[in-house]
């Protein structure tokens, strides 16, 4: 069995202003739906995360 891709770094804190996880950059909705997403859907979300994290740090 293969492991599903995940950006989780075990820092699960939702920023109240941006509504994004401070550890991985996902929204609560994305986190909740993660297990049901296809690998392609996960990879598409993960492609957005670096920019979200940069914007969150600004």
C-alpha cells in the first residue's frame, strides 16, 4: 500500500486572519476533505501551498 501525499508537518494551528493552517497552508475544508481526495487533487492543492505560505509570512 502506498502512502498518500500530505503537506502536514504536525504544526496544526489555524491562523485566525488567513484561515490557513500555519504548518502546511491548507484550509480547514482542504484538511477535512484530504482523505477523500484523489492523489491528483492532493497534488493540485499542494502546488498552491508554497505561495500561500509566503503570503501568510508577509
